[in-house]
């Protein structure tokens, strides 16, 4: 289990039977050993991936904007994507991770994954957030024990959320979060924003609950 950081933009995954890796299509940079790649095929409630192996690992992927490939066999795979920075997060299985679909580089295939419609997380609030962030109306939720590799512009930093502490994040800089967190869209638009002379920070994400949020060092989209 796990990824090894090679550079700030490349990670190494050890692949073996029972320790397959799911990654976004086009992320493979190099391999050693005997590795095969197959597209993930699945829908809500179940799915399969290459080699005819039945699995629930692909459930919820129908409607996902980023197609995935599974790496199987014995060997190693170097992953990276368009020169973006990569952050490795190890999850102990006690709390799920929610990550924007296009910020997910790779994760252990043993983890359960599903696509969550943001509109189900607060109706209009979720839909507005999806439109504001430019990531659409879907986010990927990962649960179980394993490692996740996240993509970002300029790397990420973490903010701990808990108690009465208020955390506000720029929607374009939001990458992922772990724990029981609520994301609410807050607007503070002025006439300057209306005429294009504002700071560009009129829409913000207010984060509350208990957990950790991952923020990239840029407002650029991937």
C-alpha cells in the first residue's frame, strides 16, 4: 500500500496482485516489471475492471468526468500529469476523503469510491459550489484504508477545521477534504465585482465541522 514521492510532480506506485492501483487515464509515465492497464468500467452499485475481475471498486464511476485506468500485475508505475504538483495522503480508514474529480491522480484500488452529486449535499448550495469551482456538480468520495495522490497547482497546504474556528477557502483553490466537513458558498459581491473591478474574491467557501481541508497554492484550474 502507498505511493513514494519521486519528485514534487511524480509518484511511484508498487503494484502486485491484491495491490492494484487506479489512476486517471494518461497519468502513467513509466513502468517496470510486468504491468497491464485496463479501463475501469462501472456504475452505481458495482463495477468491473480489466482482466474480468469483479469488483465494487468502480462503483459510482458512471457520470464521472475523469476516466480511470487500473494497473495490474507485478512491478512499479511512475505517475504524473501535465507537470502538476502531487500530494500524497495516507488514509487510515476512519474517515472518508472527498476530492474534486480532476484533482485526483491515483489511489489504491482497495479503497471504495463513489461519485457524490453535490446537489445532494445541500441542494442549491452544492450546485452553486460546483458551478463556482468549475469542477462540475460531482465530487469523488474515497473510503477505506489506503493512499491517495492529489494534483494541484504549486502544491498544497492543509488547514485543520474544528470547534468554533472559522475557515474560509477560495473555491478555485479548494482541492479536497477529509472528515465530517460542511462546505457553504458565501458571496460578498460589490459593485466593483459587477463591473469587473473587484478583487475576484467575492465568492468564498466557508468550511465548518471536524476535519482537514487541502488547499492548493494557486487559484488556477487544472
